[in-house]
């Protein structure tokens, strides 16, 4: 596997950190995937998955979103304020615009190859929204640790986030919002060893997350507003109807993922996709696994299942047309 950095400058001048992993032998390239990572992490955490994908013939791209990883640049006012901050206003739309531009660029670099969009957690919400206008140019989409329509309590969080923004400012960090989200997820696994036990049963993986300075940081009030608003928007049936009806979509999650109510949110999403006529949606829930199934104790099984889906729905079609 070869790893290279392909930085990209957005139209507003933001420099995005982008990584490309590709098979050692270029003639083995059969498809392309772009990975959208989750909240409070970075794209480098997907290198193990990228290694498995490149062995299967994929070129894999991933970027650090605005306010994350190496894309986050310290501001003049506060060295730490950029981390966890998508933007004062319109950060979500800007991050989606980044992904659209990168997808166009990557498809142009590998013309004619099937293109798959993968998103984990917050990244999966981005993918859900991008499907409304990009499903026609995708061979498949994959949602990891995702969610469906917000519960009434989660929907109320949008009001809390706006109140906290008024109190703390757009770049402020709210202990209340953290308590209502990550801390609540972690309580399901009390007594807790760390603040992030909800991520995985594998203690070494949790410890690596805790030790990573680009993971587990607090997000700004403005970011929380953007994410919570997006959750409500992507659940609208009129928008979901725009998705190409025969687009293969694979949804996978830990059965004990506290972030989606132990898959109850995904059951809602599966039903919503069925009601708007999507015909190629499949899913797999892993018993006992938590939020980051790709970093779980059964990650090899999870990766094999993902590769099986890609082989059946993407690579088989690529072989038949070659």
C-alpha cells in the first residue's frame, strides 16, 4: 500500500488535509472510495481499513473535516479554538462543499471507476445529506455508526445548543452539551474506566483514542448546532426521496451503540428508506459491539462483511464491465 498526501484548497481558502492510500501495483486499482470521519476524530484513524481496501483493489481517499485533525488551524485569538469548530456560521455546508469538490476531483483522477462514499458517525450524516444530490454518480454508499430521525429529546438539544451559543459564543465549549451527548453515551457502560468506554470493548483502542490529541476534544456550540440541525434535515422524507432507488447502501453498527439508542435510530432509518422506495439497502448489527465497530474486538469480522458487500455490489459490476 502506498500513502500520499494530496492537500486541497477550498474556494474560501481553507487548506484541507487529504490522504490517499492506493494499491502498491496501480494495475490492481478497480474502484475508489472516499471516507468521511466522525466528530472529534481524524482521517488517520482509518488507515487499517484503508489497508484492507487497497488489498481488494480500492484507492482510498480521506480528509480531515474543518475543525478536525490537520485541517484545523490555530486562530490568532486562541490556539485551540479551531479544533472542534466547523465555522462560526455555515460550517456544515462548507464541510459538505469540501466533500463535493473532493469527490469531483477524485472521480476526474480515476475516470470510469466505481466510486463509493463511506461515512462514520458525523461523517455518515454528511453522507446521508450528500446522497440527496450525488447518488447518481455513486456506485454505493456505506454508513457506519449512523442514526435516523432525532428523538424528541435529541431534537430539544437544538434549543439547548442555541441557548449555549448565546451564553458562550459560537466558539465556546459547553459542558452541558457534552454531558447530554458523550457523557450520556458513556453512562450506559458504568462503572467507567475512561470517558470514552462507549466507543469500543477493546481497551487498547479506547486508550489510543484518549492518548490522541486530535481525538475526544470538545466541539464548539456552533458545531453542535450545525450537526443537530443536519440530523433533523436528513430525516425529511421529501429529501430522502431524491436518492436513487437502486443505489446499494450498507448500514452497519454495534448493537450496543449508545449513540443511536442501541440501533433504534437505525431501525427508524431503515424503515424510512424503505418507505421512500430504496430497494438496495442492507444492514448488519453486531451483538455486544459499541460505536466504533471498525475498532471493536470483532473488527476483522466487520471488515470482512464490508468487503463482502463491496465485492458483491461494486467490484462484481466492475469486473463484468471490464
